[in-house]
């Protein structure tokens, strides 16, 4: 009896630990990509546009973190100083690229990119100044000497993040020390001068407010050192931002606005999505109830603006801004917002932890991110619609599928989406007695759990198939809990494991046992076809983590070709009349219950036996055959996974 009571208390303690505390991130070097995810990464970095992107994009060729620093102005023909956007723009791009290279290289162990990663970070620390400064500006306009339009914090945060990632992957402390010296110098300059960063008389451009993301870098230092000065400076940065005048732009995440729950987001979507994790960090690491309320409101607000594919809706007429919009399949999402949301929602599941964040991350990666790229990784679309009839340069260059858009941010952020997903697939409880599979898919983790080194191999074709096998290999027999996020759409999850205590609650599966080398745990999620309703009362269909859509047969026409055969593509309907019919005549039957398919409407999922298991987006892995109404007559319609289409219709009105 005592043994049973002790066991019950152990399980209860594990559950309380996981549900009452934040989770702990795992060092980057302890997680590896596997299966189809690794295959996609390898193909992208060997033959995709990102493989040689520094040769395609002019802003990648300025070496702004080198010895020659930028001034924050240029002089016009009359001798007047004028602001220059390009002072921070290439710094953002080089930072993004360094981050993508480092993460992709180590997650795949791809030797050419391991060499590229090392040369990239070595160049940065080689040009670090004796003061510790790593950045892009001359002394006359750096840090507390900034002149209005400034990207100091933003560019620093991007390149220091790449250095810290390299340190975590490689274990080489000199990269951490270089980054720390740079961060400490920045803090010292502002503490000594007492100047504001965000209070500028004539701010110009988004680089200034992107600078709030220095808090993300400060969070990383705080995690690695537990030194409170990094938290204190993060609070100072956020308070400085929150008290600045609205003319700085991108002020949606100022504290006063975040405390107004019903005030929807208005400004630039990428800022909203990245700033979200600043709020999460402060809420999680301070006792300030206002930050906690702001974090709750942030999630409430962002959910209202999400499109069916998972990303945030934007109004391109107002500079890629949310513009108070609710989510809509007819409004585009920017690839930058998709990647930034993947990172922010991953931060949410770590800090809250709420299993619902994991559902949203998977929805983003498997749908929004995959549907905004060619499956072979040779081009991405900057702005992508769930209901997409064409993708033409003449409408807006951002609507093209391009190997190299004239604005580089989305091409670069697209290369970060999968690496960040993989890096957040595994976490631990704060006491390290539980290991948690937060995001699902093929992977491998090798870390310490309850004092013992444990390797876990996760083998699966998820999300295309909904069974997962975990092979657990501890260095010696040890009791601990393997926790697996249980997707909200799986109402009848089955767990097959010998000699374990299994409990499913609060969005997680808790599997507690004394693990031995080679133990196998198999999980089967129940993935039913489900109907969901948009704000405009149209319906869309999902099965498990995948969104299904009616594809538009299309043709491609190259508008620009680069060295190596990469191209920018216009994509247009193959048959305009048929496409118009899909967009105007296709309707679902009346009274289609949300999340429950009624008995009158037939929906059948069929796997595709010809699909490529190594690259499951190349050929649609499966399809849904559905009963639609077209011109008042029934019609069998085939829907494919969103990520396997380039043009598509996703939402459909009800037949009246």
C-alpha cells in the first residue's frame, strides 16, 4: 500500500511541477532534426535559394559587422543631413542570415554549412572593438549617441543571437564571452549616460522599434548567467519603449495599450509578433501583475487576428500592418510574421506552459510556412493568402514566389522557420525530472533527465500520419516522466507502453516509469476531419494538424533568373474560368456543424500511396474528398494539404 501511495505522490508531483511552473529550454546542441524535417532542411541549404543567398541579395554583401562602420546619415546636394534606412537594413539581413546558417548547420550536421557558420561568427568577433562593441555604427552615432533613425539595438540583437546560438551548439566559450562583452558594453553606456533609447525627436523607420528585441538577447544572457542585471536592463528597455511618443511607430506592445484588452493591434505585423515574446519574458520573470495581464491580453488579441493557416492577417495598404483586422483567409500574411509567431508561441509554451501554444506553432509551421514556399525550397512568397487566385509581380512584388525578393527579410525568415521549430521540440521541467515533447515530429534529443543522460529517438511522419514512436535510451535504468503534448484535436489518444503509469490531462500525456535502454512508447492520435468557421461565416477543413484546401491548377512564368538557375516566378491559374468557379460557386452544404461533420455531408480522407515519405509536401500525402454544392448541384471536390499547394481556395460559404 505504501508503495502505491508513494507512486501516486510522485505522479502528482510531476503533474503539479509541469502545470504550475514554466518549462526549461534545452541547450541547442542537445536536439537534432530527423526524418522528413531534416531532409527538408538539408535540401534547402544545399540546393534551395538560401544555399547561396548571400550571392543573390545585394544587402547581404556589405559586411556591416566588419571594420568599416556606418554613419547614420548621408548629405544631400544642399549639404543637409538626411536619414538613411540602409544603415540598419543590411545589419538585420546579415544577422538573420547568420542565425539561419548556424542553426541549420548544427541541426543537420551539414559540413559545408558548419564551415560557413564558423567563418560567419569568426568574422564578427574578429572585428569586435576593444571596448566590446559589436555593431554597425561609427562612434558618433552609436548607442547613446544615436540620431533619430537608429537600428542599434535591433542589429545588435540579431547578430548577438547568432553568436549565442553558435556557443550553445559548439560549446566554444569564446563566442559567449564575445557576445557578453558586447552586451555588457551596451548596458554600461546607457547606465552611464542616462539617456533614453526610444525617446527621439524625429524617429524615422522601423529599425528603432525593432530594437525592443534586444530584450530577447537579454533573456538569453539571463538564462545562461542568472545575472539580474540583464533582467533589470530588459525592464528598463521596455519601460523606455512604453513611455515613448506614438510617433516612433510600432507601439502596439506598449504597456498601456496591452492593458486594454479590446484594443486590437494596429501597426506593423512583424513588430507585433516579435514583441509578443518580450511581454512573455517580463511576465514570467517579474512579480509585476501588469505584465502578467499584458501577456494574457497579448494572446487574446493575437488570436483574433489569425488566419485559418495560423498566421496573422495584414492590410498591405498600410505597410503590412494588422490595421485592426480580424483573421481572414482573404487577407495576406507575411512570412516574417509567420516565423516570428513560431518563435513567440514557442516561448509561450515554455513560459506558461499552455499546450494550446503548441497547437498554434504546429498550425503555423505545417500550414502557413509550408504554403508560402515552393516545396523544393527554391522560392518563397513574401505575402501569402489562404484564398490565393494568383501570385503576380505586377500586383505587388511581395505576391511573387521568389528566390530573391527585392526586400530580403522574408526570404531570410523563411529559412529560420524550421530550425526554430526543431530547437523548441523538446523542453524539461524546471527540476529536470520530466522531459517534455512540446512540438511533434521526427527528432532526436540527448539530455540529462533526473540526473541521468537520456537519448530519445522520435520516429514519425507526423503531421501526415498521426502515430509516433519514442525510443528511450537512458545510460542506466532511471525513473522519470516522459511528457508528450496531446494536440487538442485528438479526442481519443492511445498510448502503448509496458510497465508505465499513464495520465492524460491539461493537454499533455504523462508517462512515468523506470525507463530501461530501448524502451518503446507508441502514441496514436485520433485525427478526424473537422469543419471550422471564419469570422465571415465561411468554412474550412482540417484533419489533425493539417489544413486542407481546394488547389488551383497553375502555370509558372519566370520573371528573373539568377546564377545557378534559381528564379522569381509569377504563378497564375491554368484555367481562369475554372478558377473563377472555385472562388465564386463552390459552397458547403447548409448547417455544417463546427468541429463535427454532420451525417448528411460525406468527407473521406484517402492517403496517397505515391507520396514521397522523404519529402511529403512534394506530392500531396493524402486528400479529402468532400461533398460541395456548385450551382445548386452536388459535386465531389478533392482537397489537398495546404502546404502542397501554391494557389488555393481555403474557405467556402454555406449554400443558402
